[in-house]
C-alpha cells in the first residue's frame, strides 16, 4: 500500500477533488480487474467499478486508517459484484459462454487460446472460489488481505483457493487444454 | 508419497508463490502422470492469471465517479421496493378509512370487529335503522361526539346510505351520497396519503420547499 494513502483519504474527506481523482486513478485497475473477473462482463464491471468508488468515497470516514486501504476498497467492490450476481441469478445466464462440452476439433491446437480457456473455466467456479483465486493470483493479495476482503477466516480462503485450483484444472482437462499444453508447461 | 500428499505440497508451494522443491514431491511428480498433469494445470492457472491482460478501466471513470459523488444523495428505490411502499400506503389508507368510519359510527367493539371480518350480518341491519333524535347524542358508543366540534359526526346512515334505502337511486347518485358523507373523514386521510406517496413512493426527487421524509 502506498504510504500516502491516509493523507490522500484525509484530503478527500476535506472535499479535495484532486485527491479523490488521484485515489481513483491509483486503484482503478485493481478494482476494475476484480469486477471484471467476478462478473465476466465488461459493461457490468464498469458499472460496478463506478459504484464501488462512489460508495467508497462517500463512506471514507468509516475506513480505519490503521488498516490497509486496498482490502477495504476491494471488499466494497466485491460486495457490489455479489449483489449484482445475486440479482442475475433470477434471469437466465447470458449467452456468449461456451457450453460445457469437450472440444474435439482437429485444429484445436492452432486455435488454442489459453487465456480464453482460463477465463471460461473461471466463469464456472463458485463466486467465492473465483473471487479468492483472482485476488490471490491476479491481484497478488496475501491470504490475510483476502480474508479481510471476503470477511472470512484465512483458513476458509485457503480452502477456497485450493478448491478453485482443482476445479479449474479439472475443467481445463475436460476441455482438452492440458494435453495440448503439457509439453509447454513442465514446471510451476 | 500419495497423490493427496503431493497435491497438498503443490498447493503450499503455490501459496508461497515459490516452485515445488521438495525432493520427494518432485520424484512423485515424475512417476505419476496424473500428478504431473495436475502440477502443469496449477502452474498454467497461476501464470495465466498473473499475466492476464484485462481490458482497461473506462477512461471517463474518474469523471463519472466525481460527478456522482458531487450529486447530493437522494432517495432511490428499486421498482420492487417502490411497489411495496405503494401497497403499504394503500393498506394504511384503507385501514385508516375503515377505522375512522367505524369510529364515526360508534361501532368499535366486538360487533364491529365481526363486521369488519364479514362474519356477522347484524351490523348491516343496524345500519339500516333510521337514527333516533337521541342516537346522535346519547348512543353508548358516541365517541366522536366528544371529539372537536369542527367536524360534526354524522350518523352512519347519513355517511353510508344502505343499499336497500337507496335502491331507487341511480348508482351515480348513491355513490355521490357516499362520497359526500365520507368527505369529512376521508379528505385529510387522502391528503396525507397522497403526500406520503409523492414523497416516498414516487420520491425520486424531493418535493420543492420540503426537506423530504429523511429529515
């Protein structure tokens, strides 16, 4: 965490818009990345990113300056995404996601897009698993920080990350991705 | 080493963000195709996520957020909550009207309760009786008579003419009589309910020159 975040927050609380803009610019990538991974939809991610920042700026006085700012902010973003996902469950899943079937195309090797396969596999994970895994690997947060974001014990976060890895790996294996890439991925 | 133990060590290595170095685990990985594939998959996932090229946040994010923050907080309700509020207001209005009517008629009590529940026909018969001159003053349940004089209580038969008494009247005229009889008690209630709906149910924006319900 940058050391001057508490000072930035103090300026924000005094109504300094330049400080607000600086705070947004500093964390926009991480907040948007989390929202995008959680929602898998760009427009929704943009909306939730904006909502998260608005909420955070309006409730900055509730942030405890003795704690890290980033987990606090990401927790707000995560909550917004969960709320949206909960409302999404009431409507059919959006199209654009590939059916969960093995891909047996002969030209599979040429068209293999690992990033896309991982993104697809992520979309099948439970929300908690996906969020924990993304926070750990993509946002590079530690388990303690993730626990703060998700408001649950560290042990639970570890379990979620481990299960997410396993489910993701199983999905990739069923999709035939691992056979294609095994020769290229020999070590961790 | 068993496969389960291998997976535990593999996860621990990834949790430390460091490569798997335990000799025993590496030996197992070489010997076990499933675990080798698992290790490959976990490594692939970690690498892909760490190097993921996500779309950039929108350029106008900062401006949009600041514009939203500048805007004063207003009451915003979802359509479902708005519908619930309107229903609640309607129910409150109904209860208020029925209650005031019963009070005006002096029918409060078990019999009135039965009447409201639709379990007794007697109150209907009572309603048909023409009021005696004393009934308006000395009736045992004449509670409204003690109320401020500004709205003189009317006997029930004046407020709601029974259908049998007015069978000969055209429907519109009968409805007008009912409305005239109810006006003194319904007007303030309706006014209050309308104000409530304007502020809460339809309250996307605050009414001018009012602080709104959040005081």
